């Protein structure tokens, strides 16, 4: 059985999350589709008498990754103070924003670039059970991307992708907290239809690469209610009921950048 930590990650994202992740949104959804396909195969291959036990394990893992201390909002004093104390191993009472900036400006060019900013997120990421070291490293990098975009959107006044000392000094003193991707996840139905285009495209691709594979044919039938004729009967993407159709993008579409902080997404599970 593959790692249960990877199993409970399918959800229908809000338009604001698509905007926040920019071009990485498609990569994120493809990643979740792979995990969901593995979950479906695991559940389908299990003997009927073991499926309830498997479902309980999925739920236990989902509860585990949701249990963590509040996360500081990236780009706030609380975030940088945490790095100063936990990452740089310095006394929190001695925290000085200018010294912090200079200490993390590794190439001494008076600018914090993407790599230098990324190093300040390590302590925040290590607090998240779903993406801590040794867990889901792809999801960890996507979470890091969200944090970096958030900081640059808030502090990078001239939009050059770098932070000057003057820009850094206007950091937000108020910590509104951070909603990580793992907290926006919920266990999807393991049986029943779906309109998730990323998952359906992945199952179709697997069927084309492995024609006649019984398990994939069964999954396709469960997800669509149709026989697995992937070329003649494609399943079109449909926006979840709570998402405006004007915001719902197909798998190949990249959404434009946004300075909007993603709100807590409410999952929509589509049923036929």
C-alpha cells in the first residue's frame, strides 16, 4: 500500500486559488489527480471486507495533517521573527528588521530575490504535517510558491520580483494567519461520478497507454457512468455549482496573476 499521507488530497479549488498559484495551478491539480487515481485504485483493489478499514485509515490521515499549530502569515513581522529565532537561532528580543534583511541577502546586492525569500519559508513549511520533510515534496514546493507570491504581491512595490530594504520595511505588522493547502483538503467520495477534468483526463490517458486494463475501465465507468470509450465519448469539463463558469478554466488554461490572498475554499463534491 502506498503512503497514506498522499491519499486525501482531491478538492475543487476556488478561482482565487487558481489566480494565486498562477501557472503552477495546473501542476497542482495534475498532482492531486495522480494521488486521487492512486486512491481510487487502492480502494477498488481492496477486498470488500477491508474497504471500510481502508476508509478509516484515509480519514485518520486526513485528521492528522489538519492537526497543527496556527501558521504565521508570510511577509509579516511574526513570520520574520520566527525565522530569526527558529531558523537563525537568535534571541527573539534582539530581532532587528534591517539586520534580518542583510543576513538573508546572501549575494549582498541589497535585494532579496526569490531564492533568498524561499529560504525564509522553511520553518513555516516544517510546521505542516502534509508537507514536512520526507512527506509530499511536490506539494511542499507548491505551498512555498504560494507563500512567495503572497509576499511579493504585498511588499514588492515596483513589481520587479525582488524586495529592496525599503520595500521590506513596510512589511505588515498584523499577522492574519495562513491557510495552507492541506487545510483545504477533504476526503472525496470513493464511489460515484465526478466532473473533475484533471482526474478524468488522467484516467483516459492511462486507458490509452494501457488499453483493456480492467481496473481503469471500472474506475472510468464509476466516474462517468459510461463505458471506457475514451476517444468517442469524452467527458467535458463542468464548473462546480458554486464556481462562476466565467472563472472555471480547462486543464490547459493558465490564469493571470493576482494580488488577491486566497480565501478558505469550501469543497464542492459533484454528484450526478
